[in-house]
């Protein structure tokens, strides 16, 4: 794009109108792209909030990105459209990367949760402690966890709060279903054994205490247990 | 008559004609022998002096009889009527013979009644016969009073006489054995009234005047009143009944009855009645014939009846059965024109007494004569007569002066063969004489009389002589042939004033003391080479005339031979072009082709782009011919003989061997006169076709074709590119540009929208004639080498408004411009081009759309003018490349406009200003320029693209809120 400084001096009203239109288009374009990047920033903030809620771990913004955001803010304040225009692409790339990073972190956490949900599902198939839909519901809600919704009228802070609440609610729900599925095993020393069994791991009988063996024998899982000679 | 002795050769030539008696001149030259025959003093001897005894042919035998023979036929002792009939063509001497015989009979005591050839029947019966009777008997004839009353009544009460005659005739017929059925009495009455008018009209004898003829009964149903009668019988019965009715009323005799009564009154002699010019003399003709023929010894009349052969047809004299009482003679052999008493050899002597009579009165001239009264010699002038004093003339021409014998002989031989008759000969000589003496200013030599132009003359002189017409004429008519020379007695040149004014050497002529020597054609004179005396008898050259052509037969081409043959007749053509067909064809051809060359092919002016298509016709008429208004009248007499001969030669060559006709040589000889004709023709044709009373413009519009030429071309230029305006520079540039002028495309589109189909086509059609309009313009405004006379162009443009000019064209007048006026280059009619201009103005008159033009022009002027297209292109490219996606094609109109060149945009802006500046101008031409510019603007691609481009809009938000969301969100990172 040519700079306005290199344009010959316009002499007609039509030329002036065109020039104004072009400037307007340019502003519109910048506005649009800045809005897009604001959206990316928001997404990043919310994902960070999500991740932190899920994991209780902090996410730290890359310094370079921080600097870019600071610069952009200065440009905007200065109405320096040229700098805005020239910085937008880099900032966009940087934000994309940051968002990608946090999304990966969230994804890893979700894989872990999903394993538990799978175990719960298998156990429940045997013990039928809860309605399987509850487990499916959990699985679905975790999968959609990063589908952030923009709610008209909400501030970023409120959105962050909503994200945290949503994560908290989901985790509470997760805990409750897990407790129900594991029932008598929940919170006991058998919980770990049952999880392993659900993960198709074999136990040597001598690895169990008699108590543990008795409790298993008398548990709803007794019909599913079998001894094999290895 | 006494002699005035003051006349001498020194102060007046031939004093005889100085105080000539006009009455005598009239009598001498009168066509009617009766006038010359009058015995009235003082010229009572005129007839005898001039009469040459005649010879005639006897009918049947063809034998020649003289006047004595004829006179001998009249036997005073004869019983019964006798009739001598003289027949012959007009002018062959019949009347002369009648008079000669009647004079002689009268001289011998016979009572002679000479019926005047113009007398009417009623005058004969009521006046001449009764007078004759009274003169010779001293008594009044019975019934004469009644005849006079009848004549008076027919003169004054024709209607009453007719009414009476018809009523009485019908009653008489009803009472007869005839059965009649009258349907329209009134028409019969009118018919008879007309017949009565004919009866008393002089000169009606040549007409078959009868009350009712057979053919009239057949043609007019109201005359066919008889039942069971043939047309012939009906005609006879009705005629008789009408005539009897009249006679019964007036108790008048019929002509035959009257003559019978008169004749019987002469007991001791036989009266003579002369019908000098017998015609079918109306009502009583048949009765008269029957009376003449009847065999009755008591009848006493001798009749002399003369007439043309035709005039006797109706009456059918019984030439076979009445030989003893009828004698028939003819002045010429049947079917021939030559009389016995006048031929080439007798022509001079024949005319001598006619010319000499004037000089005979004072005794100057008298002749020796033979028994036939023929002149055999001239007697010396009487003592103290004028000729005696004068002594100027030779005896040879003393009586003939102002002619000589050569002259009068050539007049006779020059007469057409069927006109070599006494009357014509005498008449011609006296007409020439009359011209000579009646000339009001300078002397008109008889040899240059117009009367001679009708006659042939074989003398062929060197061309140099003919340069002076009078000199050539003199030699041709007075000159005698001497070998290769023609000699004229110098006294004639002196007396006609030629000698005093002509430098003979200029014409290759040598004047010696007594004679003037002229070279024949193809020869030149050597001074002193001729020592022959003039033999002025006029007889010596008989054998040499006709042999004087140059001996060039072996080397002559057919064209040269033809020219040679025709040369001698050019003077005759000059006198009577229509009578000399062959000369006429060649001379007109020569004239036409010369004028065609001199006018550049009948262009209306020098190098004019338009011509008048003369086609196979001529741009001229000769003499008093009727022509169209673009033809000039050429008086053939304006040509001197030498030029006429050149013209003849040229015309022959152009006709017979066109490629060898030498235009340059011919025009170098006669170009001046012909150039004047060419200019006259151009002026005439231009005046008639283009300028006469504004010709192609409405009344009150005073414009010339120069304004029209400018306007026509200027309109083409303007319509070719209205935005370029109509300055002298623009027109000049268009003219020098090789490009054809065409209707501007955008303007054409606009006009197609604006006008109905016909008007649109009319505008387009103007350019079918652009080439012709350019030609007209070029003719008026171009300099050599394709350059334009800008100064003149500017001067004209200052006051000429092309549209006002064509507005002044008048359709009806345009249509009157001949279709023969065409453009040289294309052959198109000028009228077509003028019509195209006429309709152009009418077509454009319907243009409206001024509002749309104004809106567009104002927009362009206010928004586009001053635009830098490079700048605009940059912006548009920016918009396209940067924001094309978001604009989704809405910027395409911008892109199209951005493709317009700076030149195109500037042109549009100029056009808009042109429109705005001139639309309200007080000058008509400016308003038209504005209109056409505005129209083009409506369809201009550049203007259209601009209109579309200016529709491109971007919603304006300014920079408010830009980046606000970003700022808000990024607050998290601050």
C-alpha cells in the first residue's frame, strides 16, 4: 500500500472523496483487526483462567508478547495507525502461539481427567452405582470446557469468574459422580486397587491383604473377580 | 423631276437614293404585282419599265408560249365565254402575267375588271362588279342595292342574317320532298354565323368556304338533319337551302347570274375579268365555274384566272372537254420551280430595270431593249442628269449601284433552288437595298446585310480576311475571281466607308488604286503580282467559280474534306441555323465542347465542386430558340466569319475524329469570345440555380453559397466532435486531417435516444454528404496545398451561424434547384445535400434533455474537474488491493473509472465547462455547441464511469472506538 505522503496532491472533489473513503476503509480495517486481537487476548485470558482453575497452576505470559501488547496499547493511544497496522500481524502471531500453548496445557489436563472418567465408566458398568448418563455428561462437559462463550454485556472479569465457576462446578460434579461410582471403595485403600483393576492391571493375590481380599470378595465386584494362575 | 446639281461624288455618293421616294421603293419591292402595276402617277410607267415579257408552258404540250401568243387567244369576236388559266407556284409571275395581259387588253379597248386577290365575295358582287357595270354602261345593275344591303347586314347583323337563313332554310326544306329532323337549331345558327363571318373575311379564299361541307355533316351531328340522305347530298341540299333563303330575302343574284347579266350588257366588245389569285372562292365558286364552262353563245366574258395548282383542285376545270373555251398555261414545268424567263444568265439583266428605275426618273438611266422588253444595254446618262454630274460609277454598275452585277448575280445563285423565282429575287435585292438605306448609324454595306445570311456563297477567302467581317462580306459579294485572288472595285469600299477605316494589310489584303485584292483560302497575296484589270462584268469568272478549291484532294483526310465542303455555308448557317442542319450539328458540337472545356466540364465556377450536367443537350441556344433558364442565348451573328470557320473545323474534328481535335489551337484563336460565353453561362446557371432571389433560402435571408459552404462543413465538423467546439482552428484542423468526418459515436447514441427514428436517420444522413460539403468548403475557404484560409474563415465565423444558415433554407426552393446540378466528385445531386442540411436543422430542433445535461455537466464541473488520474488510480488501486475483499466488488466502478486516461477526463471536464459556459449564450451557434456537447456528455463513457464511480460510498465512522476493546482486554496485562 502506498503511503499517503507519496500521493500527488488531489485537485478534485472526487479525488478528495476517494481519499477520504480510502482512509475510512483503512480505519475500518484496523478497527476490525484490533477487535480480532482483542478477542484473542480475551480468549487467552479466559483459557488461562480455565487452566488455572483446573490445575491450580499459574500461567505466565511471555515477556515479548507482553511487550508487544504494551506497544500496541501505546499505538492505539497515539492513534498511530501506521504502527498499529505494521504491528498487528506480529501480535496476532504471538497471541496465536500463547493461546495454543495454554490450550495444549488444558488438553493435557483433560486427558488425565478423561482416564478417570473412563475408569469410572467401566466400574459403573459393573457396579451400576450411577446412571451412566451422568458419566457421559461429565465426559461431554470436559470436552466442551474450552468452548468459551461470549456473553453480551459481561466484562472480562465477569467472564473469568464465570469460567472459574464453571470449572469449579464441573469439578464438584466430577467428584460427586466419582464418589458414587466407587461407593464403598471411595476414599479407602481399595480405591487404588479398583482403579488398577479397571485399568486391566492384574494383581497377585499376595499383593492384597486378607482384609482387602475379604472386602473385595464381599463387594459388588465379587462376581467380576476371578483368580488366574499366571 | 429636276436635278439638284449640288450632288457631286465628293460629298455624297449616288445622290439618287438621297431623296428617294418611299412610295416608289415600296412599289418596286412589293410582292404584289398589282402594286407595281398601278398606273398611278408619278410612277405610271413603272410596270412597263420593269416588266420583262414572259414565256410560259402550254399545258399538255409543254410548248413554250410568249405573251403575244397568250394575248392572241383573246378573240373579240368569240362567242360564248373564254377562260385563260395560268397556273404556277407562288412567286413565279402569274400575277405579273395577268397584269401584262390585262394592261394590253385594256389598252386595246377591252373593259377589264381586275379582281383583287384579297377581295371578298360580297365585295366583288356588291361593289366591284356593280362599279364595273356602271363605269362601262353608265347604268346601275339590277339587284346591286340588295347586294349592298346583304353585305352590310352580314357585316353588322350576322346573327340576324344567320337566324333568318336557318329558319327560312328549315321551313323550305320541310316544305320540300326532303324529310328532316332538326335537333339543335341554335347550333346550326351559330355554325352559319361563323360561315357568314368567313364569307366577308379577306384572305379567306384559300379556305374552302361553303355553308356546309360533306365532312362537316359527318362531323357535326346537328347538321345531319336529313333522313335517308348521304352526307354529300345533305351538305349540298342544306347549302342550297341556306343560300336560297338569303337570296330570297335580299333578292340578290348569284355571282354567275350577276356576271351573265353584266356580260350581256356588252354587245360590241367582250368584257374581261381577271381573277389574279384564283382560290376556291367560297359559296359561289362552283356556280362560277359552271358559268365559265357552260356552252352558251350569248355569254360574253373573257376570264383570266391565275392560281397555284392546288387552288384549282376543288373546282376541277374540265380541261379535257372544254379545250376550245379554256386555255391552260403554266409558269413552270409541272413539279419544277424554274421559270422560263429568269435564270442565272438573265438574272442581272432581269433586275437592272428594277434598280435602274429610280435613276430613270431624272434621265440618268435608260436602256436599250429588245422585242421582249429585255434590257440589252444601258444608255449614257441624259444630259444634266445626276449620273451625268456624278461620274462615280462605271457603266457596268451605274444602274445597279449600290450593287454590281457580281453581287446581284450571286444573290440569285445564292437563293435556295426552290426559291429562285422572280418574286423572291426582287424581294431579296430590295430588302438588301432597304437595309442599306435605312441603316441609322454607320453605313451598312449591302454585302453585310442580314438578308444575305440566308443565301449561299461559294467564295472562300483566306481566314485572315474573315477576321474583318465587313471586308470578308465585301469580297464575297462584290468580288470577282481572278485566279487565286478575289478583286473588288475599290469604289465600293470607299462608298461604304470601309476604305477609310480598314488597314487592309492587317487582313492579308492588298488595296491598289482601283481595286482591292483578296487572297483565296490557302493563299497569300504577293504585292504587285497581279496586273489583271478588273473585269467588272461579272461574267468572266463563271467558269472559275467552283474550281477555286485548293488542290489537296490526295492528301485531305475525310475530316478535312468535310470541313472544306462545309466552309462555304457557315455564313448561311449564321443567317438561318435551323436551315443548315449539317453545319448546325458541327458548329453546336464545337461550341458545346469548347464551352465544356472552358468551364472545366460545365462547372459552375472555376474549380467548382459542382457542375451542371448538361448531358446530351447544350448550355446554349442559338438566336431566338427557346431555352431553359440555364441556357445562354448565343447570337450567331456575334461571330466573325474567321472564328466561325475555326469553330466549324473544331466541331467537325470533335465529331469525326475527337482525339485529334486541337483544343489549344482552337481556343487560342477564338478563346476570348468563347470565354465570355463560358463566363456568361456560368453566371446564368449559377444565378438561376443558386442565387436567383436567394434561390435556396427563404425570403429575406440574404446569404450566398459561401455561407452555406461554411455552414454545411462546420456542422459536419461540430457533429464529428462537438466537444472541440467550432473555432476556425478546429475547422481548419478537421479539414487538413485525413480522417473522414463521422457522426460522433456518443452523440449518435444520445441522438438515437432523443430523436425519433426518422430524425435520427436525418442527422446520420448528413455524413453521407460530408465529402460533398467538404468539397464546397474547400472551394470557398481552402488555399492551395490543403491549407485553409484562416483569416477568411475567422471573418465568416464571426457572423455566420451555421444553424441559422440552414434554418434559412427553404425546402420548396431547394426542390427547385435542378437535378442537373451535381457534385463533380460523387455525382450526387446538390439538392440531396441541401435537403440533408435542411432536415438536419429540423431534426435537431426536437432535442430536449437539457436538465439531464445540466445535472451531469455541473457534477463533472464541480467534482471531477482538476482531477489527477494518477492520484485517483493510486487510491483506487489501494482500495482494491487492500480492501477489495471487504468491499465485495462494490469498488469495481472505481476501477473502471480509474482506467480512464487523464486526457479523457480532461476532455470531459472541458466539455462540461463548454456546455455550462455556452448554454445560455446570446449567440445561436454557442447554444448549439452547448446542446451537442451536452448530448455527447450524456453518453460519454468517461462521464458514465465517473457517474458510477461517484456512487461508491464508505460508511464513515471516523476513528472513534478504534482499538477500545483491545485496550480494555489488554488491561489484564498491564
